């Protein structure tokens, strides 16, 4: 696998992980007991910490990419494992 593919796939795992961990530990102003700023949405977070989210996303993406790369090298799960309906007629030369 090329290093550019590794970076691109890791980036995709990182974005997916960021969306998954973004809501962990976030509380609204009403839940935290903090006064809201006038004009602020009711659902706005009171304790948004982007560094914590980035760190959690980085760790989760590294674990997921490690599993992906191990599967790529070892071939545990391949495209043939998802072929539930068999080969379509005409592809392998048989009708």
C-alpha cells in the first residue's frame, strides 16, 4: 500500500472517529448549570473542548486503521466474504 493511500484512509478514519466521539461528555448550559449568553442556542455546548475531541479521535482512528491495515496484510476479510448471491451470469463465461 502506498503511503499516500495510508494517509488518505487514516484521514477518513479520523473524520469518522471525530464525529463519533464529538458528543461524548458534552453538556448544554442547562445541564451544566451555567448562564447562557443572550442569543445563544439552547443546544449549544457549555464545555466544548476541541483538543480533547481531536485526541480521542486520533486514538480511535489509529486503532481502527491498525485493524484495517492488519486485515489488508493478512486478508482476514475479503470481497469474496460478502458475495452472498454468487457470481452473476455471464461474468465468468458461463450462462
